[in-house]
C-alpha cells in the first residue's frame, strides 16, 4: 500500500477512518466529546502530561512489558518463532491499564471527579476501578448480568477496589448492553462524569484516544523484536473484540508493508451457526454505539446478539479503524472458534507455563494456524493481551475438571 | 411546499396554542393494538403523532421506552410495521413523523427510507442520534422528498452548536428538556424554558419540548413557552399497566384528553 494513503487515512477533524468512525450520538453528548477531544489533543503535545504517564507506566503498571520467546509452543505452530508481548504481566493483568491510566489523567485535566466504565470480561472494569482508587475518583462500572456471573472473580476485585458494579439486565445482558447503560448514565451526568471507554469503538474521539494510549504496546514490541531478531516480524497477531489490544500492537507497524497484521475474531460455535462474535468476518457495515463500522445486525439494522466463550470478545461491534484496515487490505481478520481457542489456551498453559486469558487464546490459536501456514522460517509477534486467572472457572468447566 | 406538520404549527400559532404530540413505538405491544392506541390518542386530542422505530440499542431512551421497544421487536415489529403504522396515523388525519435511531435507516437505505416516508404521507423524521456532521446524505434525501428534518438539541449544547443544529431543522426543533434519557419526571419546566429561550434567540423554527412530560400540569406549564409538547413514556406506561383492551384504550384516551386540555388552556388568561 502506498505510504501517503496510510498517513492520510485518518481524518483528524471528524474522527473518520475512510467511511467509518464519526459520531452518531445524542446532541447532549457533543459538548463533552468536544471537550474530551480538546483535552486529548492538548495533552498529546504537553511534555508534563507525557512525563506523568510515562512515570506511571514505569513505577505503577510495570512497563515496558517483556517479550517471551515461546520455544516449546512454537513446535505446535509449524516451528515458526513465536514471540509473546507480555501485556499479561502488567498491573491488573492485561493491556487495559495502558488506556485507563491515560484517560484517568485526562479526567483529572478536565476537572471531573467521577468515572463510569463498561466491562465485558471485567478486565477494563478492574483497570478502571484501579485507576479510580489511585486518583481518588468515584467509579461506577456497568457490566452485563450474564458477565457478572461468568466473571465473578473480577466483580469481587472491582468491589474490593472501591468501585460500584451495576449489573445490566437489559437485552443480551452482556457488553453491548453495558455500553448502552453507560451511555445513558453519561447523557444524564455528563457535567461531572467522564465515560472511560475501554475499547477503540464508540464516537469520536474514543477510537483515536484509546488507540493512542495503547500504541505503546506496538512501539515497545517493534523495538524489542528488532533488537532480538535483527528484523521485523513476518506477522503481528492479536485477538479482536472491540479491538484495543490489536490496534495498540498493529498501529506502529502499519507503514511496514512487509509485516502482515492479523486480527483473530471470536468465531464462537462457528460463523455458519450464527453463534459468534466475528464482526468483520461475519458482519456488515452499520452504526452501533456512536460509530460506523462493521456490526452484527439483521435486515432491519437491529443488532444481533453475539456469542463467544470469552466475555471480553462477546461484542457485536468492532473499532472503526479495524473496519477500514480490513477494507484497505492492510490488515486481515479471521475467526477462531471457541474450541480452537480453548485448545490453544491449554497448549500455552502446558508448553510455556503461562495461563492466558481466553480472549488472548484466540490470538494464540491464530498463531498455530499462521505458523503452520508460514513454516519455521517465519517470526510471529503475538500480543499476549491478558492473563487467565479470571478464566480458571470457565476453563475448568470447559475441560470437565472438578472444582 | 409545506408539510402537513408545518401547516399545523402555523395554524396553532394563529390560535395561540401549542401542539400536543404523542409518541408510540410501532408494533407495541402488537401492531394490531398499536393501531388502536394511536386512534385513542388522536380521538383524545393528540394533534400530531411520532411513530417510534423500535431499535435494539436505544441509548436515548429510559426503561419505559426500552421495555416497549423490546416487546415490539419480540412481537415482530420491523420496518414494515413502522411504515404501516405511519400510514394508519396519517389516515386518521393527523400530521405524522417517524422517530428513528440512525442504524435502521442506514440499513434500509437513506434514499429508500425517505421515499417510503413520503409515499406514506409522513411529514418527516426525527433522528435522535444523527449528528449535524454525519447529515450530508440525509439533508439531500429529506430535501428531495420534501420531508421535515428534525434534530434533538439539549441543554448542554453550546450557543454555536445550538444555532447550527436548530437551523438544520425544519418542521420543528426537538428540545430535550433535561440532561438524561426519555421517561416521566416530576420536575420539567425550568431547564426547558431556558433552553427554549436560547433556541428562540438563534432560530425561528417552532420548538417542541420532549423528555419528562407526563401529566396535564406539566403539559400546561410547557405549553406556555413552547410550540409543542411531546409525550411518550406516559402513554406507554398506561398501556403497560392497563393493556390495550377496552380499559387500556379508554385510559389512553383520557390521558390524551387531559394533556390536551393542559396544552389548550396554557395561554388563556
């Protein structure tokens, strides 16, 4: 792809990525979105803001995260070299903390005292509750009732951190409905409250802000891979729900034309069954939660309920930048079924001594596929976006282990 | 050429009164019952009707309309029911518009949607989550089909923004009386009055106030300063409580009569 095309694809003013992105929200939120965009753009060029964020990365969340050469796992991936970017080792156990610390600093900058957040797997909720405790902010987390059950451990963590967790009983009782509830809270309390959105979806400026705060993953990993191997990786892989960990690791590689960018979506029981959350592989362009992107929807534009064994990927939308990278052919997106993900999950546990989040296991399953396609000469960089402690119960049930 | 809705606002102005606008989601609780409810609303004195397009993710709506939309969708309501109910309403002789989130319109096709609304005799479309910036296509389609383009403005809108959005509206400007989602509220008018005054300073288009109005007293208060009073959740609550049989329909008509009295008596000395 031509360089100028890559650099131009993001419209700085309206938050469009080609035909995707933008703002589809009640007018009541426009002032707050403008304020947020302004705060972000000022912060980006403020050395003090960046110094404070870097300090937090270094002394609070534990950055830079390390790179692990997964030699035993590689044997199952056609012998390809598998490099794991260890976001699971961050404080709170996933990449979510990167964005949360950035937005918490923005919240302070805007003089707001209350944050609200949505969560699926609970990782973003835990990260938000953590940042709220650190900065002395009030925190309310909206979580689908179905997710509060399958991620009970994270609900307890959020409460221990002082956050209020509101189970959402509308609709499919999952992440999609948690976002609806958070938006309604925001419309009502926008003057005092920042909506700390956890993924690269939602109205402008969220896809840009979250991407900018997650880019650090790819910036670090690119240097680390170059230093370790002396060359760029052949492919970069990440799981995609809303797409924040994926865009974080993809973005710094976009202009490296030789590097394939591969997003692994939740194929659930298989796309053909209709029970999946593979929005790009199995959806169509539409509008959801304030942005235009790929959406799982029916002929009337009604959002269709998604399915995935992983609560964090169980979302019928996807970030608009991913939609555009897909259409441009710069990134490719493939579905991974529940069973494929759980196989890769178990394989990483036993071959490397690392229990990944089930979300992340989708990227690992992709590594098995791509590794076998490319063979042992290839180097694959995988974003190990989160750890699996929260998933022990789900995994034990899946594998029939007595608890 | 003016739409039936615009003509009605002009008439009401000469009568020195505000309009009562009633909202109902298509297919709620079933399409057959929805037709009867609309009829009861109109015979009770509702001047204009908003047909809601029941949508899976209504972020502007509170629990009452969410529940009603869910029920309608479960009972099979889709685009066909929306257009059919619009036509039913038009045939009762009241100016009628559709209120829809953008997703269903985009999925149907903005061109086709605008054409169909016009074909069924609708006056326009209220688009609660379509922002000014994303409106190029809709501006074109609504103009070509002589439809009113109704946007929702809020107390948080800056003066500059208010002016931009209000001047984009035809038919009326939908003023959200408070920061929040749809639903009945005990207090409405202070914020609403201020917002209406702010809109008047930048636009000559009629202004209807929505969000929170549920009874005669509130309707009367708002009708003093607004050109239209929009009531949705209160009608739905009646149906949720009393059903849409003989009792429910009677209660709907009574609520419409009472609200209508409020609206019509607001500016009498």
